[in-house]
């Protein structure tokens, strides 16, 4: 009767994600690894199986959308665990970590590319360096949440640095693509405009949000309607995610900012009358959506890309630079903190690196694409390796931290 | 950086739905009406505004998918409130109510259509009658949930009858379209096959589910993974929704069956160690998704369809027959129950009526479509009126019931 109902196939895919995700999380936990590693690997295993149903999942638009909502909700949850004041307390250190973590991988990546691909033009070297800059905060956020260490200074520093990272990466992308498009010259006005929009969004969202959030929540608490707390909280999350995108930033930055400006005390009107707090209300929604993001990330990893000739050596070099560069960045955290934990938390590269690489595939220098099949394979390998090694390393280091505290 | 990210527009649309939905629910509650009526009317108001952003929401595939998940989750929640045993206790009465509620509107609708459209062939009269048969259970389920009367016998009877309704409607659609396609003759084998699949699904889902649910839940409780209860419950919901669709039924029938087979006692392993129960975990997910369904339903109502010449009289007659037919069906509930409440609960027609009508637009008799613009407008009016009058009427009657109990 409803043969074309698009929800039918999504139901099947969600069933698979939910069952496989929980089983994989269970196995990972039994091996003393974070659940997110299990979900990623399970996705990769599913993706490697030659079953049409599983291959379809890669391109299911509904599942894709749920994954995107999942990472938004994850960052919103992470933001809820901290306040703007706590973030500002680690602000200077986060700025140092982010800056080092962008400059060092950029320069080292550039040099490595020049050494291994001497025949390619400078644009290729610069672009490969740029793919190494932006941290993908989803993995780290999830590990910290799973371990219950989201409220340490180290966790806040990593998240703050990852947000600044996103802004710097955005500006860098504008500079590099602008320079390539105009044959080598940088457009200072464009760079200024893009950075201005991004910084303006953050300043506005945080300052206005801090003022607005308690007032909106108080008004919502007086509504004669069930679910007003959750609707207001999620409404703020989605509104800021949209505004962040309008400002040219990743939507997750807005979702994180929304979580930061909301504090427990804002919704005491609700919790005082026995309703669940916002974190407890968002938790089950996250449990539905977040694993979709990680299982799908695993499913979409095309492992055959590594087998392209010439990829392994370049990939190995990029991985080394990607890891080393962020561990060096951790030194910016200062002596008060566990600098290695911060550096490890910054390692994962994800969608931003791949977005850089795919934009590079569309840019041409001397008639050839800046990123070809070989260099794309190497970037993909870098993303996969940095994603997979972070959960065990970070878990190991944060557990040490927990014991010494 | 992520200009084509489809989640960005969805974020904006969700923000609107969440804020408008809660405000409308608040206003409806202040006027002593169910929140769902507020959401429907708010959607209709938004849809009537000449604002491009709001018009886009009608066709946002992501929002559409969330609405479809919303109605699944709503029926899952409603199913959780009852058990298979309780449903079987009202089974015979539900069968009577469903059968009367299909036959009476079909025959009366047929006669009305013949009287008002004497120039049209019999196929048109039969088809218009058929659009009046299937109850759209979403509205009633939501009103009962909002009022906290989901566990009365009347509520179970309405829901059981609506499920049987769906099966009967499906068979009827097969008979009518088969007869039109073959020029008047009914294909008994097709009818048998279609009804067999639907009844087979229900029997299998409920009997196997009752056996399987406690075992799966017990196994899940032993997983070393957070969120195992929710993942297992939702996994079962989505799996049965998919299976229902495979059997040719509406996915909501499967979601409802999943809710029925799951009982509190199955997940005592979880709640005994202090985790929230399944109903509490699903509630916030429903609060996010369910209003999307109702606001979007309102948004998509094209009120200009009523203005087509010739529509008002036919629409008025169909509305009268649609309401009268289901109130008569309520008599099948027997003396022990509030027969008027049952009849009122069966009144809403929704997507199934519209699906019938749109299939009719594609069928031709003597070179003309079975359902033309005029008759489609009348069916649409019938859907809108039955949807809008049910919440206040049902609330009024169920409140009486609550007082006398």
C-alpha cells in the first residue's frame, strides 16, 4: 500500500546499525577499547562484505541525514557538559594548541609532499599539507564522553582547540584555493571576510547566547505544554548549527556553542518540578543517532583506495606527520595539563580532510587535478589511520590521568 | 566549507517545527484542546503564509523522513502502553468495530457518490466509498497519549480496530483496483494472497514476538555497552515496521506490534540496575519526531483544493458519511464500553484515504481518470475535516469517561 515509502528501507538500515553498533560496542568494551572503535570497525567490516543491502547503506540519503544529525547531537551533548566560562578559562591554551596544530602539520606535510612527489607543482604540496590541519572532533568527543572524562580541563582544551582549528582550516582552505584559482596570488579581502564571518559568529553566538539562554528557558518553562525543555534546547542547537553554516563554519560548531551556552541552572524551573534535565533527555536521542554516524563512517571507508600504486609510502609519511604534528601541538597546552593527552585528542582527521581532498580533485594546475587518485588514496589512509588509532591511545592516556587525579 | 550539507536546511526547518509546535501546543492546551490540534492548525497557518522558506518545508525530504519516523515512534509508544494479552481481550470487539467501520462507510459513500455524480461510472462511486474506509490512527493515538488514557479498554479497542482496518483497507484496495484494471472482474487469488500475507505477518509478529522479545532483551541486558535497552527496543520497532511493509501493510502496523510484544517485565534486568525504562527512553525521541509529523501534515494541506467548483456539496456529503459510518461502527464495541468514544476515535481519515485517491487518479475507466480534480478535492476536504474535529470531540468524550470511572 505504501510501496514507495522511503522510511521502509531506512527502517531496515537502522535496524542493522542499531544491532551491529551495540554488538560491536560490546566487543570493543570487552577488549577494553572505546565503543566508538567497535562501531567504526564494524562499519568497515560491513562495507567490505559483498552484500547489496549493505552497499546500499552507503548511499541511503535518510541514513546519511541521521548520521549528520548524530554528530550535531554529539557535539551538543559535549557542549552541555561545559560552560562558556569554563571554555574561556582554557581559551589561551586552546588558541596555542590550535595554532601549532595547524601550522606544524601544514609545513611538515608540505615538505613531505615535496620530497616524495618532486615532479608535482607547489600547489599539490601545499594542498596535501592543508588536508592535515583540521581535527575531526567527533571521535575524541565520543571517547571522552564514553569514559566520563568530558569535564576535565584537557577535554575542554581539546574541544576548544578543535573549534578554533575549524576556523583556521576554513581560512586556510580559502587562501589555498583562492591562490590556486588566481594562479598564485592570495586575495587578502576574501580571507578577511571569511575569517570575520566565522569569528563574528562565535563571538555573537556565545555572548548573545549566554544572555538569551536563561531568558528563553524561563519563558519556555511557563508554557502549558509537555516537552518544552527538550524542544527549546534542541531548537537552540539546530538554530545555531544553521547559523554556523550560514557563517561558513561547520554546523557542529554551532551545535557545540548551543551546548556551551545552556547550563543546568537555566532549566531549574523544569527540574525543580520533577522533569528530567536536558542532558538526560538528549541522551536517548543521541543513542539512536550517534552510532549511525560512526557505523556509516566505517561503511563508507573504501579500503581499496590504499592499494593504488604509490599510495603506501606517501600515506605512511602523511600519517607520521599528521600524528607528530598534533602531538607537538599538545605542548601548547602548558605544564598544568597532560600535554600528551591533549595532543592525542587532536590526532583524528575526518570529514574536513576529505572535503579538502575532494575540493582539490576539482581544482586544476597546468591542466591536471591538484589531488589525483594516488594522493586522494593517501589522504584517505591518513584519515582512516588517525581515526582508528585515537580511541585506544586516548583511552589509555585518559585512564592514567583518572588514576593520578 | 560544507555548502551542500543537507543537514543545514533541515536544522532550520526543525527549529521552526520545534518552536512553532510547542507554542501551538501551549495555545491549544490553554484553550482546553489537545496539543496535536494546535500543531495541525499551526502547520496549516504556516502553509498558508506566502513565505518561500515555509513552502520549501513541504518538500524537504529530510523533514518528510523525520515525520515518517515520528508516526512510527508514536505507534511504538502507544503499543508499549499495552500488551498482546490485553489486545486479544478486546480482539472480538475490535474485529466487529473494524468490519462495520469498513462496510458502512464504503456502502454509504458509494450511494452518496452515485446520487451526486450520476453521470460517472460505477468505478468512481466504488472508489470514493473505498477512500472512506481506513482509519488514520495517528491522531487518535496522540490524543489518547496526551490525555493519559492510552490504557483504557476503549483506547485498546480503537487501536486494535484501526490495525484490522488497515488490513481490510488493503484487501479492498486490491479488489477495487484489480476489478477496474481487468474491466470489472475480481481476481480471487490476488485477494487471497494479499490478505494471507497481511494476516500472516500479524500472526507471526505477535506470536513469535511474544516468545522472542523477553529472550532478546535478556541477552541485550548482558551486553557490556550503554544504550543496549534502547537500541534493542528501537531495533525491534524498525525491524517489524520493515517486515510489515514487506507484507504489504503500513509500517506503523509493525511498529505498533513491536510495542505490543515488549512488556516492562522484559527489561527488568535493566531497570533493576537503575537504568530508565524503555517508555521513558523513547519519550524524548518521540518529542523530537512526533510534532514533525503533525506540523508537516498541516503544512501540506492545500486548502485551495476545496474551492474547486462542485467540491463543497460532495465534500459535505462525504464528511457526513465518514463521520456517521464510524460512529455506527462504535456500536460494535458492545455495552461494556463507551461506544460513542470508540466511534469518535475511529473518525480520522488520513494518508490511507489520500493514497487511495492518488491511486485513483492513475486509474482510467473509459479514458477518464477514476478520481479527477473535483473528487480529489472532496476526499481531501473529508480528510481535513475528520482530522480536525476528532481531537476536541475525543477529548470531550474521554474526559467524561475519566470522571465516571
